[in-house]
C-alpha cells in the first residue's frame, strides 16, 4: 500500500513538473519579416545539384509556382519570399527532382513569421514642469512610451526604444546627458528627465522589433518597420531664482 502511494505521488510530481515546464516553453521560428522586408530561400544541397535537376517549392504544403530548373549557376533555384505575406506563420518546404524525373522527399519546414504593424504613443509627462537645481518639490518628470501591435506577437519578439529630445529647439546629443530610459524591452518604456538645466525639452521616440536573447532566428525589417511616436511631449524645467541680498531702504 505504501509503495503504491509513493509511486502515485511520484507520477503526480512528474506530471506537475512537465506541466510547469511546458507552460514556459517558447516557440521560435527561422525567420521573422517586418513591413516590406523580403528574403531568399535556397536548398542547402544546391552544391550537389547538376544542370537539369529541378527544385520544387511549397508553402504550407501547396506548390509555389512551377518547379525551378537548376542551370548550374548558384542561386538559380532560389525562392523569393514576398513582402505581402499575411501576418502570421508560413511554412516553406522544398523537394529536389533529378533530371531523370525522380522526385525526392520534402524538406523539413523553414518557418517564416510575418510580424504585425505597430503604433507608438507617448503619455503626458508625470509633471509638465519642475524646478531646476533641485529647487522644488520634485526634481524629475517621466514620459511613458507604449507600443501596440496590430495583433499578438509570437514568442521571442521584443522591442527596442530610441528616445530623442530637443532643448530650446536644439537636438540633445547624447540624450543620456539629460536623463535615462528604464531599458524595458516590453510594450512600455519609461524615460526620466532629471536635468537641472532650465529650459524647454520636447521628447519623441521610435520603436523597432528585436529578437530576445534566446531567439536564434533572423529578423529582417523593412523601411517602415521602425515606427515613431505620432505626437511629442514637452517638459519645462523652470529656473531657480538666484540668491538674494538685502539692502537698507529706510
């Protein structure tokens, strides 16, 4: 009886561990495309082909056009992945047909994920103004950038934020001289202005997709993949009054 209970508990523990591990499992893909980015696919065995062999391409199991005849030139059987793929996962496979008409098996899938469009918005600052030289109740103000994808992102995709600012109309370079970002790669990123120099600071930001450290895939971004905030936000740092002196008037 004791052995039965122990074995039952052990099986339950194994199932529990398996469930927890699988709940944290991440799925990554070979290639991620953003905006109008394209890519070329090629059979790894191209070097073994002879002129007259044919390469068949398939997308989600359906033939892509007609078989491409190998001419003996490198890249002659490449397939261009189009820029207008729908958002989501697309599985490409290939098969080789010898010049004698013998068709080999299909390859394992090369998985391509088309990423959705996104928008970027900046929140109003936590304080529209504060006093310079730490002369007021607060000595900083924060702006939050929020990225919103048009549909849910796959595992292994994060964001890179780039902040920019002007000081009285002149670009601030580097921006780290007036404050810092919290470094978040999630859907929000916060910039804190903590400069003591009085003036008007106008902030903008842009966001790009990036791969997480664990994602071994490749990300190709088109020209419109980098998205800028639609509006800017302004923070005013007010000057600290100078030290007064006293004079006798009567």
